[in-house]
């Protein structure tokens, strides 16, 4: 009941609100009906204000402010036209739209942000667009684009003009080259020829003329007459020189082909001259160098004159004899140019070819003449002071230069090529460097003017890199160039000397080893003399062995320096023991007694080891401390000749040889005087021939034969070289012969050794036979 009462009460409350809701709904229906009636007759782009009134939207207008009848209309307002004329700012235009507007940059301008439109003046950032650099232009390829505010213009370049009949207008211009030479719009002097180029022209002197500095005029070139050296009557040489003179003076080519044919003719004549030089081969070397200088100068001058009549581009002329000419004519600029040939490559910047005051194309030329080496053989070489006899180049006084590459000549269209602003790089391909010790290689240039014989110089050229078959040079001037190699004429003049040295030292090593073993093992002859012989044998054996096995081990340099130092010490030690031998021989001759029992013998024995090994050690230590880098050369592991360092060996050796020679002569005099006092019977017991032979052999042992090395000069140098090599390589043989084989005590000892060796070989056989014959007798022997 309670729930039912509550429900009824609530329902009764809702029923009271029902009239209010009905009133609201009726009002909303009336308003909706009224609004629907307004929308049916308001014109487009307007909005309804009441049942009988409409208003145009923003950006539109009507005749009256309010529209009260269906006949009214709302028209677009043009904000960009008067009287409003909206201002978008500088370099911008107003664009009207239906009911509004926007701003856009004028043609040729753009917003910094990259946007296309903006709303008002405050947003204006319009900037000029450079159509020429951005590529947004329509200029013809023959015209030049010129940017201007808000646009661009197409104009002809200097030396060009508009083509007649081409489309008119600043953006449709088409251009053609102006021939200044035909039209008379050039400034060349009457003595020069005008040559038209694309967009310009150049003034060129005719053959046989040269340009005057700073002017467009030319002056005739006067070539000094060249007088042939005495004895030169070569028709080929005279014809060649006359041909080049005529070409440089009178040649007037009609086409580029005429010039090319003239260059080929010059190369053909040059090849014939160098292949069959005739009388030129019989000339002294100095006169051959004079001829080569004249040929190089005239050839360079002729090709320079002929090359200027060629069109722009690169041309190469190659003859069967491998004579090659490469010419390149271009407009200079800041770029590299490379001229490549079969054996040579040249690199330089184009600005070197341009001479100040002479605009237009310039020329670079490169000539390769392999056969020129015949005339330049044995040409003198002048080194810079820093390069003379250095360990790096191995150019010593006994070395002569030989051509390793072809002779080349480099030139430009002008002659001012002695001090270039930037270096020129040459890369030579040459024959491989001969096997054996590394030799010095240098980049050189030929120095010689008219009437001079000339010579090779290293000034102005630097060897950048060198390999087995190529060398790179950097030069600060232009001339004729080549690559030279150090050639040891003494070493390669007669390979038989090397064979004699190897065979002789091999025999000496064997004999010195036998002698040393004899002096060590033979007790019967052990005395002060054998001690001296033993030390001399050991020093010579070690020195000869190291010489044969390591004299040419030049790499690594540290090892080569150690080998050179060891050879220096061992040979000095051997010579010091030779000195002690000579002094001992003189003392023995004076006393004619058993020397070791005397007080003099004891003093000599006490000093011989400190002197024999200490004095050479001090000499080598001082030399190594003073000039350590001069131990070892690129060719061999020995003392370098730079700054007279080799006298660290020659000085002591010459002193010892001189002393030994005096001692030997005094010994001979003393022995002769003592033998003359003996009885005739005693004297006849001496074999005078044997004494004479021993005396001569003693000269070899004491090292006096090294004097032959000093006497290798003049016509007898070859014979003395053989005598020097044979005598000193067999020094160990003579020592073994005199001190061992010719000694009675040593021969007796050899016999005893041979008998003992024979008995020891026969004992096993006799022991076997005796054991078979008497077994009982053999058993005690076995027990023992």
C-alpha cells in the first residue's frame, strides 16, 4: 500500500508539468516555421536577420545595407581594386578571391620562407630571384644571362653579336661569333697576323719573327750563324740545319696540314742524321757535344715557331725511330695539363704557358729523342756541392755518368722558362737498373748555348722518386732533360778481375785455415815466430771470409755499417801483425840467435798483443765516433770516399807498408853482410835460390804488394790492376807456402802425422789377424 501511494503521488506531479511543456513546444514550432520562411528567399552569400530582412556576408555587398525583398543580391567586393586597393607591400601583388583576397610576390621575386602567398603587408619578405644562377631562364646557349631586379635579360657576350632573323626580345636573343680579323675590329700591328678565335682573336707573329714585349707588333728573328767544328763535313748535318733555318724564316702554311707535314719532315731528317751520323762519330766527344747542343736548340726553336701555326688542341707526331713530338695549344687557366708519350710524361699548370701581355691560346711542347744519346755519350756532369760523392747518390770520383733514359726537350710558346713560378714534373720510363749493388740515379738538364758544347747539371732539378724502371723528377725550369746513372767503370770494365779475386781469396782461405791449424797443433815449431804467424793467419782468414760473403750486403744500412766497421778493423789488424812480422824479421836477422831467450824477446812478446789488436781498435773507434754515417755505401759495405774518410784505412796501411819495406831492405842487407863473414863451406850449404824465393815471398806476406794499387795510373793501369789483384788475393797462399811447406820442421811434423794416421788405419786389420792366429794372446789385450 505504501509503495502504491508513493507512485501515485509522483505521477500526479508529472501531470502538473504537462501544460508547460506543451507551451514550449508550440513556441519552438512557430520559430522554426518563421526561420524556414526567411531562408527561402535570402540571396546567396547572405544570412537571415528576420522574417523579412537579410544581410550580405563579409566580402560581399548589396545596393542597400539590408536586403528586405527577394529581389536583392550580394555581390563580391574586389579588395584589390579602387577604392579599397589593398596594399600588400613592396614587390608584391594583391590577388582577389570570392569574398576575400591574398598577397603574392611579383614575378621575379619570392618569399624567403618559400611559401607562395601571404595575408598582408606585415608578412611581406619578397626578395629578388636570380634566374641566371638558379637556371630558371630561357636564354639560348649562345647568349649570356644577365640578372636584374625582378627578372633577367639575355645578352650576347663580348666578341659575339645577335644573329639576324633570330626571335626578338631580351629573352630570346641568339648570338654568333664576331670575326674581328675580317671586320677590322682588332688591334694587331701590321707586322703581325690576326687569328680569329671563338669570342675573341689573337695576334700571331709570322714564322721567323718574334713578338715585341708588351706590344702586338713583331720583329724579325736574326739567327746567328753556326760554325761547324773542325773536321765536320757532314752533308746530312748541313742539310738538316739549313732546312730548319728555312722553316723558321720563310715557311708560310696555308692549312694546318701543311704545318703537320713540315713537322714530320723535320723529324724524318733528324732520324736520318742520328741513325747514320757519318763524320760525327769520328769527332772527339767534346765536339759531338757541341753538335748535340746546336741540334737541340734549333729543333726546339723550329717546333716552337711551327707549333704556333697549328689550331687549338693536342697533336702527337711519332717516327719509326721512336722520336716523338707532342704539342698542345689551349687557352691557359688554373688547371693542370699532362703531356704523355711512350717513355715520358710531363705535368704542369697552364698558367706557366701564358706570357703576360699576350692573351689567347698558348703552347706546351715535349720532344723525345732516343738517338740523341749517341752524341751525348760521356758528357760531363756538374753536381751541386751538396750532391758530390754523397752516400745517398753514390757519385764518387771513380764513377762516370751514363744515360739511363731517352733525352727529352720541353718548351713553351715563350722563352722565359728559366725560373718558373711552379715546378714541372717529369716521369721517365727507362731501362731497368742493372743487377748488383744499388747505384745512384740523378735527374739532370743540359746546359749549353749557341757556340757552347754544354754539359749535364743537376741545378734546378730534384729526383723525387726512383725505381727499377722509372724515375720522377721535379724541375723549376725547362730545357733538355734525362736521367743519369752512376757507372763504376773499374768494376765492370773487366769482370775477369772479380773472378780472379773470388778464386784467389778462396785459395787463400783454405791455405790460411791449414796454416792456422799447423801453428796451433805443431808443438815442435811453437815459438814467438809461429805466434806472429798464427795471429796474422787468423786476421787475414776472418777478413777475407767477411769480404767474400758480405761486402755487397748493403741492406739494411745498419748491418752494412757494421760489416764495413768489421772489415776496417780486421784488415787494419792484419796489417798491424804484418808490421810486427817485419820488425821481428829484422830483429832476428840482427841477432842471429834464439830470440825468445833474450830480454828483447820478452819485451817484444809483452807488447805484440796490445799493439796487434789494440792499435786497430783505437783507430776504428776514433773513425766511427767522428763519421759513423760514412761506414757503408749504396754499392758496397766499405768506407765511403766522402771528405777523405777512406784515409782512415789508407793512412795506417801506407805507413805500415812503408815501414815494412824499410825493414825488409834492412833485413836483406844484414843477412847478406852476416853470410859474407861465414866460411865458404858454410855458404855453399845454403841454397841461394831458395833464399831468394823466400825473400820475394816475404814481400807478399808483409803486404808490400799493395803498392801496386797506388801505381794504377796511365797506360799500365790495366796490367797493374791484374798484378795487384793476383798478388793480394793469394797472400794467404804465400804465407802457407813460406811458413809451412818450405819449413823443414813443419814438413817433418806433417810426415809424422801422416805415418800416425796410416798406423791407426792399419791397427784394426793387424788386431784381427793376430786374434785369429793366437786367441789366447788376444784376450789380455781385450781386457786391457
